[in-house]
C-alpha cells in the first residue's frame, strides 16, 4: 500500500515539556519554519500524562513551561508545606497549560502539525514514518531541515515501568498512581523508592492521616536536596536567591576537596539531607521545602539495605539482607528510575538531528528554548555546539560540581554572543530574568549584587579544574 507523504521543516519526536519549549521559541525566532510534532500520548505534556494524581511541580511555576506564556499566577501559598513560597502547579494544571499552548498558539499559527496517538519509526530505506496507534494508518515524512529528538529527557514513572522486584501472590503492591484510590486502611504502609516520587508518597501518607509509626520507607540511596526557599523568583526574594547563588560560588572557590565542598554547602543551607548522620550517595536536582523536610524526618522506620529483590508475606528481601514485614501491608512502588540518561558524548546539534539535552544546570526547559534560539540564529555546527555544550544529567553527588563546571563555561560563551545575551535578558524561562522580575532599573544595590555574582562565578570557575581533577 502506498504511503501518504507529509512535509515539514522540523520533525519533532515527542510532545513533552522540552519539545513544547523548543517549538515555542522556534516559532518566535523563525519567521517561516514549519513543525510536525508526533507523540504516543493523546495530548501534549509527555510524562505528565502518566504521573500520579497528587503530583506537583517541585520548583516555582514561574520557572516552568514555554517562554511565550506564563504558567505561574505569581502568588505565594498561604497554607500547606509550601507556605510562604511561590506556588507549585499541579499535574492537572500543567497538562491544561500545555494543551492551551498547543490549541491557542501552535495550531493557530498554521505552522505546526500535531499527530497525537502516533509513533515514529525509520523505514528500511532510512525514511521517517509515522503510524497511528488507533487507526494503524502509516504516513511517510519528508524532513526539509532537521529531526528533533525530544525523548532523551524522558522520565520513567511507576505507572509505565513495573517494579523490578518480585511480589508474592496475595500481597498488595501498587504504583504510586493508585495510592489515592485505596479503599481500606492497612496495618502498615511501605514506600519503595527514595527519589522525589518516594518523598511525595511519604508526604501524601502523612497528610492523609497515616501515622509515622505505621509507615516504612525503603531508601536504597540517600540524596542531597535543594531548599526551595533558596530559588524563588521576583524582587521580594531577590536577596535570598542571589545570596544562595553567591554562596554556591563561594563554596566552590573555597573548597579543598569534594567532601569539604559539600560540608560548606550544607553549612550554608544550600544543600540538605534527610538524615545528617548518613552520607548521601546521589544527587538528582530534587527540591523540597523546609516544612516538607521536617515531615520526611518524622519517618523513623527507614530501611537502608539497598534495593528490594523480593516482597514475601512476612519479609522483604533486599540487596543487603532481610527485614520482617506485616502481611497486611500496602506496598507503594516508587522505584522507577526517573530521568533516563542519554548516551554519553551525544551533542545537541548532530548534522540533521537536534538532541534536546540540558545546557544549563537542572533546567531542561530553558535549555530547550535556548537550543531553539541557537538553531534559528547560527549556522556553524561547531559554534552552535560550543554554545550548547551538554550538561550531564546528574546521578552521583560529584555531578553537582560537573554540572556547574559546564554551566559556567556555557554562560561565559553566551555573554560573548550579543544576540543571545539580549535574548537571555527577556526570556522568562531564564532563572536570572525571573529572579530580577520587579527589580527597578535604578536599584543600584541589587544590580551590584548581580555583578558580584558574576565575579564570584569567575572565582568558582578558577577552582573548578582542581576540584574536578580530585574526583578522578
């Protein structure tokens, strides 16, 4: 059967948050580029379609979304565990936001085609093919410029990634997505997983009446955490936010070793951990409030014996031993691996392909928008990749330092490009722009602090090679 043919300048594989941020800036910075977006989900938003019902952003909404449209209403929460800090959009709000971007901006532009419930593949001749997951219809795509891979930052969630451990018949183990649907109380509740999803599950249990003594937390690895209060947008919180950035640069500049660095960061309140007696072995950009951290510390039955191998009626088998278990336990699986790391050495600009990867510390959406700007205004691939050197996805604590090293180097190159520097000042996804919102042009003291931050960044960059060499 003959395939129908579609034509487009850019074929974007995926319609998650990074894809949306890229296309949004592409439409702004290019006068005529056309885009075909394809995704397996029925609406844009990527992994947000599969997330648990009580999920929220972990960072203020002002830092999230696409550059052309606000997500935040710029108000602070007056109650709850985020009280006094700028609001965190819920998963429902995020999905509605991306759907509005698609329906009210992308499609009305006449330059974006959107194929939901569809899957991209390559034909035997190398052609790009799209197949509908509902009708089975196949179409071939002619790409005039580039293919944009927006799937590298895919996030593994429990609802789409079953647990790797075995569960004995008769026991109840549910993905965190089903936690809000339980129909009866259990004698015990066990959260499996120590990442941000696991933290959210523990907080949900506590907020919904489960006492701490009936909750167990399987924590394969402790993590370094960021304090949300240190990264707030707007003039009201400018001093603390810029102060935390300066504090990070001071810590890097002063540190004599990686251990010394993390001690300084913790002493300054820039990194936190759930148990100060346990050395964290991971860092994944997780953000919590002080109130959330206090709640997490209420759980005393924390099992640090590696990953779960098997759940049996009266015991849990882990990498490093076994612990007894009550047969009437609800197990909540939060063990999915979160961000799937892309292959090492993969560049952002790779001939006729664009790989949407991070180019700034823990900011994938800003990175996607900046990548689109570079695509629209530069043509030399080496120069483009120099501006978009990939910041590796973090895993180990040492990655905190590696991410800053690449970010500072990228930032220095951005300042040398006049057009990109001007774009950064007005891009709402730029954390500095969000931080400066509401700062008056004649506020000499705050602009002096911003200048001080730049000087401190230079001092940190000077000490980075020695610290990185010590990591090996």
